[in-house]
């Protein structure tokens, strides 16, 4: 075996091992694996002679955001499956490898470094925790590897922590604040308390909320910082009872928000004060009782939107993942799917995996409302690499059509209405010349 053949064989073994880890993790979620059978498809046989296109999935499988990390991974895997079923991309079969980023920035850095230098990943996709996303993006920029931040929502991701190789796919804290806070002040009152996860996403989301409150004549009477992985909120809820705000605006996520919601209900605080959750990820509320889904919150997609393609998207999810614990797709799955799909489309349009060519395709991206299964066309902001898209205000649905129909969509807001106007001044993208050329 030649040196190059030996290296390719070694890479192949590592990919198969990492793919097995992906399937094992999916199995914990009740998902039937589908990586193996691809090799036997006719499309796979046609592309077998070319080097596989490796996509590194940098997603949590443990820690505060494990549930959402698994969900977004299934979305990315679905997009990859659809392309492989058609013969891959540029005649190359797509291999997905996954390594748990553990909701920890240091782990995110190590995973990104390994995927790029050892597993020869062409692209990286994934993140819920904004600190993890920032850590991954720094490594990706060092090598020039395109990184799609599929789900983390700190405004800093497309602001001061932006990078030429990074593209941000979810709505951020500023977008959701602009969509929700102004209306909530009219309905619920002007004295607000902020309940904030004590890390970058929480801080910057609450900062954006504060700015909208104060710009519209409201007042933040207190802010309580909640350490990550908090499970006992008694002291915080007692203080809220003492302060008596009109509205509590939470920037709390993952397993923390699940615990908070349950304890709010136990203390019968779910109706007064009013509660605003900047953004509500589907895995964080799925399976909770109806009384725990209180207040008004934001999302960028819902599985019962009356729009073309939605029913078919849900049916495809249920066909490929028949044993999954979450029976219908939510926003984190949707974002993982959409980010990966648009990446692979951009590679096709570029006719190359060269990073600079693909970056230019993504920077000029426009996606029709129909193709996005949203109410308005979406577009990539070339100055910040943030996808500007429709956002929705929602609450608990007390007249569900079916068991999983737990959101009532109250309103939809155009991308232009919620665009973060400060981000372009904060984002300093590296020049093309300063970004290393990267191609796998």
C-alpha cells in the first residue's frame, strides 16, 4: 500500500468510526441509523471512486443543550441523506462525522481542530451554545474552513465575533427582542425584570432586550444572573415575588429553562407576572405539561405553519426517524437541515469545495419564502454573515388540533423589521486575502 493509499485508508477508518458514533448517539434518541445502507445505493456506487466529502458535525450530545444538539444533528443528517440519495455533491459521496462538543467552549475548540487537521473535514456545521460556536469559529477561521453556526443565538455571533468563514442561521437575541418586547410592553406593563443565563448568549440577549425596553419608555428594575446548569430556582422566584415586576424576560435555555418552567408552575407564578422568553427551542418544551408552556416567546419555525412544503417536511422526518422521541420536527432540527442544505447547494453553484468560492455563494444567498417554509423571503446579510428571516411570536395553544400542537402562532414579523442595525458596525469580517485558502 502506498503512502497516500495508507493515509486514505486511515482516514476511511476514522470516518467510519466517527459515523458509528453519530449513529450510536442517534440511537439513544430512538433513531434508526441510515448511514450504512447508503453504500449500497446505486448513487453511492457511481461516486465511490471519488474522495468522500466530509462534513464535521460540531454538535452537543451532552451538557445543558444535549437535547437540542441531537435534534439539530438529525436535521443536518437529513439534508446530507437527501443529497446522497441523488448522487452526492460534485460526484462525491458525503460522509458525516460527529463529535460531542459537550456544551463546552474548550471542547468545541478541540473538536474543530481535530476535524480539520485529522479528519480532513471540508466544512463544519453545528452549535447551540454561543460560547462553543465562537470557539469553533476561531479555529475554523485559522484554517479557512467554512463553519455554519446552525442554532446559537447570541447577537455577538454576527457582531463582534463574526468571521469570514462563519455563517449564522438562527434568529438572534436582538431579532427576537425587536419582535416581542415592544408588543409585550403595550400589553403587560413597563416595569421589567431580566432573568439571565450567566454566559455570552444570556448576557447579550438580555442586553438587547434591555435596549428595546428602554428605547420604548420602559424600565428594567432588576437583573438576576443564573449560572449555567441551575436546577433549583427557588431563591430567584422568591426574589421575583418580592420585587413584583410587570414582566419577567428570561434569557435562559436548555435544561435550565425546563427546570425553571416547572418550578414557576409549582409556585403558581405562571400567570402573574407576565413571562417573556426571548426564544423557545422546541426540545426544551416538548413533552412538558401544558401549564408549563406559559408566556410569550419567539421561534423561527413551527411544524404546523400553513405553508407549502411543511406537511411534506414533517412526513419526511417521521419516515426517516420513526422511533424518535420527539415526534415532529422543531426549530433546531429545521435550522440544522436548512443550514446544511444551503451549504451543499452553494457548493454545487460554486462547482467547487474551495472555501472562498463557496463563501461568495453564501454571501449572496437569497431563499424564497416557499423554499424556506416561512412567510417571507430570507437573505444572507453579506456584512455580518447572518441569515435574515421571518420570526414568529407564539404562546401555548389551548385548542390543539393534535397532541403535539402545543404552540399558537400569534404573529409573524418580516426580516426587515427585526434586522439588527448595529451588527454591521460591530462585525469586522476578515478580508478574503487574510482568509487562508482551504479545499478538501
